[in-house]
């Protein structure tokens, strides 16, 4: 077995071993990392969908799709730089971010939908931008404990940290 393969297997095994303790700081950092990528995609999707006059469903679908693209990209690029081959890097990225991004997207889009008039307010409206900022803040607060739970079990961003 080549040295790189052995190191990758060792790293994967170490990353998958549950730690007994995950700090709130680790979880907040992982969530913030996820939030940045998600927020970029979310904002772009909502801005593009709103500017083009797309339906609420189409706008949210675009926002969610772009949130996943940017969220994954924020993990994939550093994992590739750590030396993993593309297939392995994609596997690590999917394992690290899928649950976190999904929770974040469900929460922030739900908030946007329940704030009266937020989706119809338009890009020049403080209601739109205020609701979006609020929805991302709520998503962060809800996702931190999820990421803490995942990290404590050797999942989520614990997989990525095993590569450093």
C-alpha cells in the first residue's frame, strides 16, 4: 500500500473516531464556516430569483441549490489543497457538510417564508434584507448544536479537521 493511501486511510480512520467531547467553540466555528458558504449561495439565489421575478418556489429552489454549491465549495477547496484526490475530497466534503447545510437551509428558508411579505418585498426593501439577516442568524443558532452533536460523534466537520 502506498504511503499516500496509508496516510489517507489513517486520516479517515482518525477522523471517523468519535471524540468524547466537542466544544461549543468547535461547533460554532464549523457552523460559521458552513454559514458563510450557505449565505453566499442563499443571498445570490434570493437576489437573482427576486430580480428576475421568479416565483417563490423557484427562488427558494435556486437559493438552496446555490447554498449547497457554495457551502460545499468552502470545504472542498481546502480539502483538495490538503492533498486528497478529487473523489476522496468530494466524499469528505459531502460527509462534512450535508447535514449542516440541510439544517441551515431548512431553517433559514422556513423563516423567510413565515416572515409576512419578506419574499415579495423586493431587493430595495429593508423587510427583505432584515428577514434574510434574521433567517441566517436563526439558522446559525439552530445549527450549532447539530454540528456539536456531529463533531462529538466523529462526523460533520470532525472529518475535515482530521485532515489538518
